[in-house]
C-alpha cells in the first residue's frame, strides 16, 4: 500500500504529467501570432462600440467579451487571415538563421 503523504499528483496520473508538444514551426508560430493580434484588434473594436442598455448583455457580456474576441481572432487566423502571418514567418526564419524546421 502506498503512503498517501508521499504520493505526488504526477504519480497518481502519469499520463496527465506529460508536456503537450505544440507545433513550433515558423508557419505555426506566425499563424498563432496573427490570431492573437486579430483577437486584440477585435477586442479593442468591440470595446469602442457604444452599448445600448436595452440590447446589451450587461455584466455577463463584459465578462466574456475577451473570450469572444480571442475566438474571433483565432477564426480569422485559421482562415485566410489578415495577411501578416507570411511576413512574421519570414522574419522568424530570418532571425533563426534561414532555417524553417522549427528547431
């Protein structure tokens, strides 16, 4: 029987302790950057719209507006995007010394 004091959470759930590998290629990183950028721009645009009390979602809408803007940004980036991902990717490759293997 194991000692509950010395049992670590990572021992109880070994599969949960693995680090999730993400695609670190310049293209994927540039696409993620474009998604974050588009989300931030969307959030600023949403905040600049004057809210009407009759049709506003109130405090609940304010709480989830950032999440909505983030998802809209990710949707924009996963489609055709804004066109900045290719420039960001080229800059990442240049800064890595001309390689695009993600290492």
